[in-house]
C-alpha cells in the first residue's frame, strides 16, 4: 500500500537548469505572503473584516488569539486561507460582532500580530474567499549572481505553467497528516491517536518526553510535557486523561484540525494522480474522459470526442482558460470518465481507501469532508527575481503570484532542486 504524501515531484520541469540550492525561512522576514482579495468589504454588516499581519504564528494560533481578544468563540472567526507559520503573512479575517464596532474593543497588543485596517461586511469570510497569494521569498546561502538561473527558471514556468502539487506543509512536521485522515475514514481511531501522539521513528527529536509518556500510557505526564501550542495533541490527551475511549478522545480535537487531516488524505491522493500524469506527459493536456477545469469560475465539464476535436479546446488550454483536473476525493465529487476514472480510483486504492468506504464515512461525518476537482496545473503570475545582500549575507529574492490553494514550495523546488530530489529528469513537455 502507498503511504507517501507525494510532495517530491517525479520529474522537474527545468531539470536542464542547474540547481540554485540555498535555504529558505531562516527568519520570518525572508518569507512574505499577502492575500490577493476576492472582494472588498462593503462597509456595513455584522462582521468585522480585519487585515491582519502575523509573524511566527499559524493561522489557527492567530484565530485563538483573536477569539480571546474579541471575546467570541472560535467559530465566529472566518478566514479565507491558511498561511505559513515561519513567515510574515497578511490575510483578511472576519469576526462576527453584531452590534459592536471595532472601536468598541481595546487595541490588540501582541508581538506576533498587527491589525492594519478594519472594516465591516455582511457575511463571514469562508475558506476559498480569495483570489490568490503574492509571495516575496529570499533564498539564502546562494550567490547573488544565481539570479540569472532563477530568472531562466521563472520565465520557463511562466510560459508552461506549473504542476499544482500540494506542498509538504499540508502534511505536518511528521509528514503523516494524510495517514491520520486515512485512519479516520476507516474508523481506526486508536491508530489515528498513535500517529498523532506516539514517538516518530523518523523524527525522534519531536517532543520525546511527551510521546514516550503517551506510548507508556502515562497520559497525564504526556499532557504536561506536550508543548501548549500543539493544540490537537493536547486536546486528545486531555480526553484520554479523563478516561475517554479512542474515538471520543480523537473527536475531542477541534473540528478545524480534524478537517485538516481529511484534507491531507485527499491531497496525498491528488498528488499521486498528478505524479502519474506528469510521468505520462499529460498533466497539461486533456484526455478523453477528463473533467476540464475552468480557471475563471472553478467549474468543470466533461471532455468527450467533440471537445477534443474542437480547435478552440487547444487554444483555451494555451491561454490557461482550462486545464485537466484531478480528484480531491469525497462521495459527492464529480467523477471523471473511462480510463481516467479508473486511474483515479486506483490511486485512491493504493492509499488504502475505496470509494464505498469514503461514502460510508461521509454518511456518518459528511460535515467534515468536502470534495472538489482541482486543476492539475496552474499559471505562475507576474514572476520576477533580484539578487542582493544585507547584514545576513547574499540572497536571491523571488516574487510571484499563485491562484488560491496553490503552494509556493512547488516553485521553490524547481529553483532550488534540493539534494534529496536530485536526479529527477525533465518532463517530456518542457518547452
């Protein structure tokens, strides 16, 4: 059975361009992300819209801080997308405060959060309510002259588009969030807890005292030793300390985190499908049975012989109006046809789940599992690069925009080509 998250591409798009190497995220200011909004607040309504700049905090940690400050439950806070922790990020957040204005609350004083503006709107901000993200990232430990190779890579990716791979941050520090999601779908909650809390053979340095105490059944000691910012782990341990059985302990974890594990499983399947299409050289072309993804509204339509024969289809592909799609599996997700559907079902099966098992899980916990079709490729928007130096040394700064739900690490892998990825060959469709 396949248990990988498939975050490393099977081939580089730019394998003929030498690796730049280097490191990222040495300090928060080296990695800057700003949301590109889907719409502007109207100026009236029950929801405060805030542009929040955070440093060194996850989105969920930020939500906890805002909920305490505004004295609201966490579900009263809306966000459009999850943002990196080891970064400086700017994102819009909504807070449901009917009858109260921003001025009714004291100033928020926190070293990791600044509120840059406040306005009002009529509805809660929901995941996906953004157009994309703009990145500015410094690659350190490289010569400033490496910018020439970086510019060459960016120019090629701008022309060809990039595989819409889901990055390693979706799968957690231990790279096994997807395995926790699989255990949830199968109802194996003891296994889910073990994946979450047991010592990790690959990362024995992560919370060794807390994880050993869990493995030995000393739940109170594990809770005491577990870092407080690890909310899911701490919430599950609190339930175990109270004597809860495995399922109840796992469902003691807040819903956002449980959804995230399921999304990670869906993401691993999508990445596996993308790998196969990359190896076949078809991730950027439509095949009979595909569901074509429309980039303007995220709708899909079936690719039949008439669509394939229409000369406008090739023109729309070239203009990035449409692309082939892959599955973010759930029971109600639109299914491809023919051999494409067979291949997607097989990828799901290799990660240990059948469509009927997904349907059974959805019938009991459908509120946790959303599904959709996801484009297999995305455009790289307005890329640029510059070399420079500061008090920390030389660097190359890369700047680009990606559509929502896409990962900057996909672009950075093509540029840096980390040593563990070396030896990959170019895709057959490199321009």
